[in-house]
C-alpha cells in the first residue's frame, strides 16, 4: 500500500510558518506570485471558479475596498492557473467571519479538492478554530502551506490544523468556507 506521508522522504511537517515557507524539494524553484485584486472586477475573478453563493462586496474589505463575500453556509473557490507541480506552495488570504454555521465548526481553509488527495490524518487546534461571536468583526490572516504530503494551515500566526495527505495526479487547489465570510487579499 501507499507509504504514510509522515514518513515521506521530505521529512516531517514543519512546526512554524517560517519553517513551512522555507521547506523545499531540494531543487531551486522558479518563483511564482499571483494576487487577486477584487477592486478590478475583470482581474479580480480571473483564474477563480466561484461556487454559487459568492459575490463581490464592493466596500466590504478591511480597508473598505472590494472583497468577496459568501452568502451560503458552504462555498468553494477553485484557484485555476496556479502551478501545482512546484511544491510546496503557500496560499494567503484574510477572512472575516460573518455568520456561524448551525451544525458545524466555522472554517475557512485552503487545500486540495477531495478528488485530488487521500487524507491520512488531521490535527486540529480547536481553540484556535473556534470563533466567538465577538470575534466576527475581526479580520484574520490565513496562511496555508501545501506539499505533496501535508496541508499546514495557520491562523494569525498560530497553527490551526495540519492534514497529512497523498496527492493524486489531477490536483485542484481550492478554498472552502463553512460559514459566511468576507475574503480579501487572496494571493499565491
């Protein structure tokens, strides 16, 4: 059967955001940076496939600029055109929780689609993930580090969860939101 990612030749998952960012496959990677500017409606959605329930909020960003807003309790944003053959990669965005789901933990997360991976295990720091209603006005920074064996998610500089995975050939990178959110400053 497949080897557990935790014993991958790439070593264990990093323990700090800086270590996650510094991790590389041993070969010099060509730099790739993409930022989605939601103030420019044509450029802001280029390379994104939005599920139903996501709309542009023209003044909803933390600086009163345009951002994306989810209006349903479960939504997805597929990031197209991102070279997923250059791992690891980082996806960063800011999120503001607007409404908690009734039956689940609120969560905004970047990762691989279910068809792209097989998950082996996950560690969740529920104290970091649980947001009280008083926290809803706060914009929070999400940093997701993705490799061929883990998805490592940090919320405001603290690890919120790490998932050990095995990737399949057709990788699809996406953001998933459980709860209603504003999303801004999305970059890869």
